[in-house]
C-alpha cells in the first residue's frame, strides 16, 4: 500500500510538472506569435513607407529634371541674345559690358535655381525621413 501511495504521489507530481511545462510552452508560443505579428506589422509599414518614398522620389526627380531643362533652355536663349548683342556692338568696351552683364545675370539665375532645387531636395528628405523617425520614436 505504501508503494501504491508513493506511486500515486509521484504520478501526481509528474502530471503537475507536465501541466506546468505545457502551460509555459503555451505562453511562450503566444509571446512568439505576438512578436511575429509585431514584426509583420513593422515589415508591412516599412514596405508601404518604402513604396511611398520611391513614388515621391520619382516625382522629385521629375520636378528637378523639368527645372533643369527649363533653366538650360533659358540659359541658351539668353546666351544667344548676348551673342547677338555682342555682334552688333560698336567697340570692345561695349562688348565687355554686354559680356559682364550676361555673366552677372547668369550667375544670379544659377544661384537662385540651385537654392530652389536644394530646397526641393531638403523638403523631399524631410518627407522621406518622417516615417522612419516615427518608427525610431517607438
């Protein structure tokens, strides 16, 4: 009888240990599932942000390309006008004045255009960084 009682006690202890182990495994699996879900959400939001930023960067490149072509066209037109003015100049002093005026206006236009394009790029960078800065803040 003592042997049966010991066996029953041992069986209860083993069953209790098995239940505890099963419960711990279940909790661990729930945590793992939770981490996998969070990782999936981060991956999904990251891919969405990447897609959005790719679209936005394409638009920025189009804008910059258009501005560059407009600037090139205006520069070419102004160069032709300056060349025509130089060909009609009566003396060297007048040629130097025309050339200096052209150089001055081109430098001013170039500086203005580069500042505008730098602002477009900085704005695009700020917009691109927003999702990632929000993610880093979490």
